[in-house]
C-alpha cells in the first residue's frame, strides 16, 4: 500500500470521525480543545484532515496485516459499564 494514499485516507476518516463525535456530544471545537489542552485551530485542522501524518504508518501496518486500525482500539473506546454496589 502506498503510504501517502493511506495517510490521506486516514486523515480524512479520522477528521470526519472526530468531527461527527464532537458534534454528536454537543461540543464546540473550543470545548474539545480545552479538554485536551490545545487550541481551537488545532481541532479545526485535525477535523479537516491535517496533522495526522504520524498515524499513517500505523494504518499501513494494520492494513498490510489484514486489519482495520479501529479494531485495535475498539475495546478501549467503550466506556465502562455502570458501577454497581457489591451484593
């Protein structure tokens, strides 16, 4: 797989996913920037597919092994279930 092609696709998909999730949760770019200690401009660039080039090799490696990179993080993204008091 061409690394440049993987990088471009990852940047678009990653940015779109971040934007969709942020909006679904009702956060502004400034809100998200504050949550991660950066600025709104960085969030804007991230959502437009800029600044994600460091992830391209990870995508290329996963795809070369027949994996989607998202499956590597699926379990981590799930919030823990409700805490129930012991019986």
